[in-house]
């Protein structure tokens, strides 16, 4: 990540124990061999992420993590995508 930020929490100064203690997993949505899991990190400054996982060889593997900041409910067209 740019600036040395942690992939999941999107912060540079990461205290893993503090983030683990404040991590909340919300109900997952399963779609065949894929699942989407909303996750919240932090106590005062909350960070909401959506974690995508796929089942491969009987194990779940993280395939993508999306930040929900600025989410507008639809894909914004970006010619750079």
C-alpha cells in the first residue's frame, strides 16, 4: 500500500492487538464459492471494509478488500478502470 499503510486497516501506525480487540465481523453473504464479509475495525475512529473471500481447495482465501468510504451504492465510471 502507498505510504506503508496496512492492507486491511488502511492505517500506517498499526497496533495489531488494539485492532484485533476492536474488530467486528458482520454477517457474511455467501454466493456459491464466494462470500462477502463486512468488517469494522477500531474503537473511536472506525474503519469499515468489505472483505471478499473465495473457497479454493476446501479453504477460504481473501481475494479482495474494499474500503466503504465514499461508497455511493453504484459503480462510478472511471475511464482509468
